[in-house]
């Protein structure tokens, strides 16, 4: 009510003063007057659209009465106003009859501005609008216009002024041809207008409803219907062509200004005109696509809208970046030219009252005092007072009885309008950007906004502009108002959620493209694996021996690399398309390093980095092709080839986006060396560790696989049930090196710890057997020099075969670990040779008298680097936690005895060397006794057992051959080697 009263009072005052309105002269006064009328009209229309308005004011009055004990004194008037404005436009048409003269004069002044703005794309093109390079000789000349602020005036605002204004003062349409021309042009340009945010006003329907029964306007009814048809069929294509022109014009403008930012000074007007024109077309499309009954779908769906928005954002970025350049230019312009011209105009005025003279003199003095040094010193300019004084001066000089009438001094008004524009270039660039290019209305068209974004991503040629959608989210807070702070959080949250969604979708799209490229590259890398060359070698051999193989007409297999041969430049492969799409999308992701949305900083590249990390992790685990049901898994060498191909593609991403791909590798690959990744999912370390322990080594224990030291590999044995995998293809030196490359020292340490855990479980069982035979073993220890007594005691031992079997299992596990350690050492010697040699030197020169704890630390370091140690630290740790190639793998016993003994005697603080000497004395005594036996059962495999004793001494860092010869004749060893060799030859024959 208060607002309505103030508006009515102000309009009456304006009519009484007979204020002169001309948008080209007193721009600020005329624009604010028309905005007032439109705001008032809009408010009344919106009020009439509230369905429960009567109930709401009734509740308000009831609440007021309960609070204050009496009803609001304005309540009757408010209720009457609600009733009177049931049909707001009809009521306001009556209400504005007294204001018709002022309103129509203000509207008719648009006849020099609106038609010039509402031209077709062909007319713009013929005039080479917004082109800086069409006339190179005038490129440095400042862009000038007599109606400077009208050049970037919103077309949407002018159409609202014309439509609502002439509805309210409709009599002018019958009396003034210029008014009718503006009215028809506005009806032709748009079908609906924005009332507030996403609330629209359908022009033609409202105009028809208002004019049908109006005797005065009956003659216009047919014209309105004709405009409706034209608008439906023509307006869509007209605006589509405008957007097409603006895309190329803004691209040219942005490109030239990026190369020559100094042109932002003289050509600033072009920039703000371009932004305003583009903003009007985007808002028009958004509004009509959502609200009009579509005649032609293609005219209201623009798949290239992202490109136009992108170039708008690029121009906005140029203005923000090179603001100081523009400031320097216009500070000099104001002080060196505008001040001089304005001073001359003031001096030539025939009449100049004192108040007006003081204001104008202050203008001249303010501009004259400006200097470039102020810009260089970073001084903050503020011309708001000057602009407010000019607004006051417009009001003083526009009334009918003014001594200095601005209607008689149009040049002064036009010059001041130009000066005001120049001052805005110095202190109000951000406000100018909001005025000419704010697209915060997208906040209220979320569905259309998201649809445009999806269309942009789906079209490869447009994906490079997709960054404009997150950038638009930075506009949203400009649609908030200080009088309604409650909605700041709602709009801010919406801007954050949309920005996050857009950046996430862009990163996902890029990630999917990268994954597809990686898949293609992994396929190509797979073709180069050694296993695929067998057929080629076979064909070459057969060709050389002239053997005819295969069927006639069988197509020759394509060789790797044939995909790189191009017979035609126009030939485009799927990989080419993927790379093109990726480069386009990465341009968008890399366009800005970060953006601030509602005091939150978003970094587009980090979205891509995080998605790449997640996908790389899943891909590595997926490429192992581990099948728990069938216990199948990829060979380490094949997985390593695929991972390297994947990493090569990811490294190439740095050519498109400035991201640290090394950080991605470190984060992902280091997690893969652990048992579980950061999400608690299994890694390749856990998968391969489980497979080698539960599949390969279990089959070794079952007698289906044997370890061959000469080959340094586990090999399948011929059995009834063939295994589903070839052990040699997973355990030879090349595969173990590949495994070490994949798992790294951390992963190999985990593998070792898992192996040691299995050994510790076997040792626990052995301890039970030792406890079971404790009495006999104690007697044997003291009777090793009594052969007859030893033979009797040996027969009393129980579970001897179980001891041998468990020790063999331990030996097999230690042999596998030895292979893994050797492979790790080979890999590290390639990657860190100097560091590895330092560790090895440190281990080799540790003094014997060193404290065991210090020695164990050195051994642990050495073991982690794959170096063999006298005492295995991993085994020591595993056993200390228990404080509660022959076909039978018997050759692994030597390694088991030595390492188990070293670990146990270290734990129990015994002398390893003394205990092993005692073991050697007992063993040699028993073996010499066997040599005197004649029983075939007792002497079975006697020579092999002799050799086992020799292997134990050779494996041990604590026993020597001299010590062995002192208690066991070497001649027996030589004869044993000869006998075993003869036996193996006869067996193979």
C-alpha cells in the first residue's frame, strides 16, 4: 500500500511539473521513470496471481489484531485494493489516463533507439556490427555515439516499457503512428515478457483480452492477431539467425581483444554492446523455449547456445583482467577531452542559473583533476556522486518552468550521457558487467539449464564450451537483494549444487573418454606380447621349409602397427574421434584454474584428477581378471604391459590439461602396494598374494608342481588331473620381476609377511611334534656318539614323515620367497642402483659383534630391498609371534633347516653357529651309522640324504665345508653324487 501511494504521488508530481522525457537526452531520468511504471505494473500483476491473497491478508489482520489489540488501520484500503485489482491491467488502464501524456512522450522517445536495436541478423551483418577488423584504419578510433547509454540498453527492458506502457496509455496508439509502429514491432519480437524471474506475461493473449471489447481499439484487433501469427512463425527463426551472427561476432571480438587488449579502451562500447545483445538473445530463448507453444522446435532448441555464452564469459574475463588498461584510457579521456568539451558547452550556454552552474563546474573540476598516476598508484575511484549530481541536474532541467531547459540544450544532455559512460569505465566495470551480461535468471530455469548442459556435452563440437555452465553459476548471487536476505542461502546452495554437478559431469565425461582410449591402447599393446608371435614364427619356419599349412584362402593375420598406416587423410578411426572429443573437453576443464561461487572456490582440474584416480584404481584391479571361482588371474607380465599402456595414455593427458598426473600415479600405485586401498577394496597386492599362496603353492604341496632351482621356476608335473594354469608362466624370473614392478617393495614385503605367516603355522605344528618326541630327542642329543643306542632311539621317534613333509612345505615357501626377493633385487637395481649398492654395502660390512637388535634392523632394511640375509627378519618376526628340483621338493629342506634354525635361535637368544655345529655332529653321526647298515629299508635313498647334508652346509652362512669334512668324509659325498647321477640317467632312459 505504501509503495502504491508513493508511486501515485510521484506520478502526479511528474504530471504537475510537466517533466520532459527523452531517452536520448535525459537518459537516467527517462529510464528510471519507465522502470517505475513497469515495476508498479508488474507488482500489481504478480499480486493478482497469488491465489490465496485474500486469505493471506485476512490472516495478517487477525495476527495484527491479536498482537496489538486492534486491526491494522490500512486493512480496509488494502482489502479494497485487492478487490479492485482482480484484473490489474484494466484497472491500471483507467488509473493511467491522467498520466498518458508523460508516459507516451517517454515511450515515443524510444523510436530512435528500439527499431535500431531490433534489426535482423542480415542487417547486422551488412552493417558489420561489432567488427573491429572491418575498418582497420579506424581500429584505434574511440567508439562514439550520440546515444551512448542507449547502445547497450537491454532489449528486454525496452520491450517491457513499450508493451506495458502502451497498454496503460493505449490512446496514443490511435493518435501517433510512431507509437503504433513501436507497438507492432514489440509484438512481433516477443510472445512473452519476464515479470519476475520465471514468471512471464503472455503479450498477445493479454492484448487480445483487453482490446476485444474496447471500442477505441477494435481496429487494432485484426492487426494484433496478424502480429501473433507472424510472431509464431517468424520470430523464432529471426532470433535463431541473430544468435548465429552473434556467435561469430563475439568470437571475432574476443579473439582480437585477447591479442590486443589495448583496444578495450577505445572499443569498450563494442564490448558492452556485444554482451547486451547476446544476453538479450539468450534470455529470450530461455523464456520462450519454456513458455511458448512451439511452432518450430528447431527454432527454440539451440544446441550451440553454449558457444555464445562461452564467448560472453570470455569478454567478461577480458574486462576484469584488463580493467586497469581501460581505467588508464578513460582517465586520460575524461581529463583531456571530456572536461574540455563540457567546459566549452557550459561557457556557451546563454542562460545558466547558479545551482546548475555550480554542479557543472564541479563536473569539469572533477574530470580535470584526474591523472594516470592515480591508476598506477592503485587509487580507488568513485564517481557515484558525480552521476547522482547529473541525475539531479536532469530533474532540475526537465521540468517545464526550468530556467535552463534540457530540451533546448540536447547537446549538453548527450555529452553528459557520454561522460557518465566514461566514468563507469573507470569505477564501475563490475556493475557494468552485471548490467549488460548478467544471466542469473538461469537459477530459476534449472531444468532448461541442465538440459542445455547435457546437449552441450553430447555434441562433440560444443563440449569445449561446457565450462560456461559452471561459470554461469557465479552469476546467481547477483539476483539476490539486500531487502530479502533469507533467499541468499537458498540461491547460494542452488548455485553450489549446480556448479558441482556440472564440473562432476564434465570430469566423468573426460574420464570415460580417457578410459575408452586406454582400452584401445591396451588392446594394441596386447598385440605386441610375446605369446602372439608364435603363429608368425611358425608361418616363417613353415615357409622356409616350404611346408603347406593351413587352409587355402585363410586371411593373413594383421600385424601390429597396421592401424597407423593411413591411405587417406580423410580416414578417421575410432581412436581419432576419441582424442578429438577429449581435447575439446579438456580445453573446457583447463579454461580456468578455479572459480568462486558464493565464497566457495571450485577447481575443475581437481574434479578430473579425483575421477582419474578412482577409475585408474578400478581399472588396475579389473585388469588382473581375477576369478575367485576358477582361481584364474592375469600373468603379472601381461598386467604390467596393460598398466604401462594405461599410464602412457594418462601421461598424455598433461598435454591437454595442467594436472599433475604423477600425483595420480603415486596415489593409486602406492595404494595398490597395500593390502586394501583407501576405500577398503582389495588391491592387486592382496589378489596376487592370495593367488600365489592359495593356488600355486597349494598345488606344490599337493605334488602337482615342483620347484626346479636350475630353471628358477615352479613347473607343472604330469598328473591325471591337469591344472588350469601353467606354473612356469607365473613363477619364472620374468614374471616375478613383473610382479615386483607391480607390487613394489611394499607389496613384496606384504607377500613375504604372508608367506612367513604360513611358515609360522607349519613351525607351530613342528613344535607340537617336537614336544611329542621331547624325551627321545633329548636322549639322542647326548648319545650321538653311540651308534647302536642312536639307532634304537630313532625307531622310537613318531611322525617322522610328517616332520619331513612340513619341513618340505617350509622349504618350498622359502624357495618361492627367494625367487620373489631376487626379482625385487633385480628391479630395484635398475630403478635405484646407487641406493641399493649402499644398502648392500651396509649389510656386508656389519660387524659380527654388533648388537642383535641393531643387526636385525639392518637385515630388515636389506630384506626390504630384496637382498639375502644371514638371518631372515621376516621369518624372525613371524616365529616370534608364536609365543603361545626334485619331484618331491626334498631339496628345499636345506633352505628350510637353515632359515628356521637361524630364526628360532635368534628368538631364543642362542648361538646360531654353536647350535648348527651341534646339529651337524648329530646328523653326520646318524648318516655314518646308516652307511654301516645292511637293511635295505634303512639304507633306502642313502646317497640322496648325504647330498642333502651337503646342501645344508652350502646354504648355511654359519657352517663351512671344512667343518663338514671334519665330521663327515668327503669321499662319501663324491660317491653319493656319482650314484645319484647314474640313477637319474637310468631313470630318464
